[in-house]
C-alpha cells in the first residue's frame, strides 16, 4: 500500500471519529481494518466494529437528522 493511501485512510478515520464524537457517539472498535491496511491492496478499509444498542440508536438518530 502506498503511503498516500494509508494517510488518506487515517484522515478519513479521524474525520469520522470527530464527527461521531460531536454527536456524542463513540464506536469502541473504530479503526483501520488490519488485513486491508497492512496488505498489498490499494484500498484500506475503515472498520466500524460493534456497538451496544444505545450507541446504535444514537448513530441512527444522527444520520436521520442529516436526511432533512
């Protein structure tokens, strides 16, 4: 993977984490997918991970608010 792709993935992860935090949402498993991040593929993936039902509802409410 190129340094540019890695930096792009890390920046996207940081942007998402900041946006979630502004909405009071924490995804404890949020991170870069280690398989795609460390592999030879050119597209690293952001791993959203798991969350509890309360966090899932907060995320749904935040996304619903964006639809308007």
